[in-house]
């Protein structure tokens, strides 16, 4: 018999696989899902599913190699899955991207209902600020 934790772990594994291969990660979210990121950088706050698409597009448009996530540890219990991972990619100008993350997912009926995403906010802020400045600089 499969436990709820095992089922939810499989959903999150599939989510990270989709994220690393260009799949539509929004398909994994409930319609009323929320996604929170720390407010210490320019895209921080809580987003609805409808708001996430543009936020993801802003960040991913700057990259020629989208982040792939290496899961270091995952714990699943009841409706929660906690993930310690690292994301690696490359910006269009050749700058490598590497950040560390901790995600807390809450699932409902086989979909992600809420996410809290923690990362190295100082690195994220500097990296995105630099990349946005380069993208908007006159040619």
C-alpha cells in the first residue's frame, strides 16, 4: 500500500523533472495555488498560479540553459514535502547560475496547493539585478 507521503513525493519528483526539461510546471499546481518567495529581492512576495507564469518568464528569458535541480534530500509526510536542492543553469551571456534552495510544498488531491521557496536571496538579487541590467543596456 502506498502512503500519502510516497504519492506526494512522486508528484514532486515529477515536478522537478518537468522543471529541468522545460515542461509546464504550472500543470502541477491547483487552480488556487500560492507560491511564496522571500521579499528580500525584486520578485519576492506571494503569487497566485495566474501570476506565476509571467514571473517565471522574466527569470527564464534571461537564460540559455534553464536551471536543473539536483535534489539533495526530500522528506514527505502527510500533505507536506520538504526538498533541499541546488539549481544550476547558465545565463544567455554565459554567466553560470548556481543557487541553493529549500522548498516546502503542500499538496492537495495530487497537486501542489502551496509552495514556500527559500534560497540564497543575496545571490539571487545580485544575479538577477546584473542580468536585467545587461538585458536592458543599449546595444
